[in-house]
C-alpha cells in the first residue's frame, strides 16, 4: 500500500473517531440521529421522490454538521476558557442557536414534504 493511500485511510479513521465520539458523548446528536431515522423510515413508507429525498438528506446532513460544529465550539471554549465567562457563554449560545435554526428549518421543510403525503392517504 502506498504512503498516500495510508494517509487517506488514517484521515478516514480520524473522521470516524470524531463521528463515534459525538454519537457516544453528545445526547443532542443522538436525538437528531433518532429523528433522522424516523424521517428516513417515513420517507420509505410514504415513497417520497428523488428530489424530496435529496432535500431531506441535505437537511439531515446540515443538522448533523451544525450539531458537530456546536460540539467543536463547546470543546474549544471549555479548553481555552474553563471558567465561566460572558464571552464564552455567548460563543456557546450562538453555536447552539445555529443548531436550533438548522433543526427548525428541517422540521418546516419536512412538514412541506410529508404533510401532503400523509393527507393524501386519508
């Protein structure tokens, strides 16, 4: 195996370690993961089309990414400034707010996609 291939595998290994860390240690990430599973199952049951799948998967990815970046911000602040400080609180609050916005938008768009499908079944 070439050195370049080994470096690539090591990079993927670090990325998987990061994903495993948030799944294991971040309760909110697990909540989002459970919600994503429910949404994916609903998409399968309601037979959403390829465009709707694309939108749903982009939104799920966006929520996961913002949750992970929120975790990064929290860990950095805790490392750099372990004591409570107003600026540290603001940074954490803004990072958490980004997750909230991503989740709210995902729910709204999910409603646009799923409510008509469910209404069509009735």
